[in-house]
C-alpha cells in the first residue's frame, strides 16, 4: 500500500499573549517575562544588550498553559523590551495584541509525508513501512529538532514493525517559524501511522 498525506499547522491559543516588562537598574536589567524558559530569556537579553548574564535577572510568575509557545517565541519580545528600556532609561512593557501574537507566533509543524507499507495478507500484520516526511520549519529552525526526534521515536506507535525506515526533513520557508507545541512530533507520528 502506498500513499501520501498532509497535515496543516495548528496555532497556539494561550490566554496571555506574549508579554515582557523590562526594568533597568544601575547597569542591571530586570525582566518579567511570560516564558517557559527563563534561562533562555537571560541569555538572549544579555547577548542583545552586550552585558554579562549575571547582570540580567528574569522573573516569571508561573509556567504552563502555553504548550510550547513560550519556550522560545517570547525571546524577541523580551529582547525588544530590554533594548528599549536601556535606551530610554526607564521601564518598558511590551504586550502583543491577539492578532499580532497569532501572526508572529508559529504553531505545530505542518507536514507532508509519502509512505509505502508491506503487510502479510494472511495475518494482516505489518511487515515493513517506509516514509519520507517533510516538516515546515518556517523561516528559522527554532525548536524543529524536537518534533523531528519525537516523530522518529514515536512513528511505530503501538505496532511492531520489523522493518521501519523513515526520513524526516525540516524545510525552511517564508512563514513564521514553527515551534514546539503540546506533543511535538507525536501528533504527526500518530496521524501517519493511523
């Protein structure tokens, strides 16, 4: 059996849009960020400001509910708020409105796949599966390695497939970057196998 399939991207829709509040203080910067990765915020803001990481303090009230969208997609906004705060010498808050947030924040990787399946007609058991899978990564890699790894790890699903061969490639396109999203790669693997 041979075939091809396509799955479109799925957008994040968390309650709080991407937001950052930067407060300069005597050569240091305090960032309040809606993030799942405070260390990444610290690293990026330090790099953008050209200061050591120990001059950047990141605070977050809670993590959760964004299912991956606040792992890296918040970094440009935290960096922009920090640069503005440094230049202006006063606190700066940057909060995206919903429409802008939806345009800028990528979602689940859209996917296309071609497959061939061999099975034993007497038992109905799968004998071999080969797949070529392409993921739309958007304009940069972001966290595309995660869905690739998880897709490959979960492709077999609940089946025992004695001969499984899969090729997964992330493509750079002119779209907003795709990013981690609840069960990255696992959703695509389930779709392919079922």
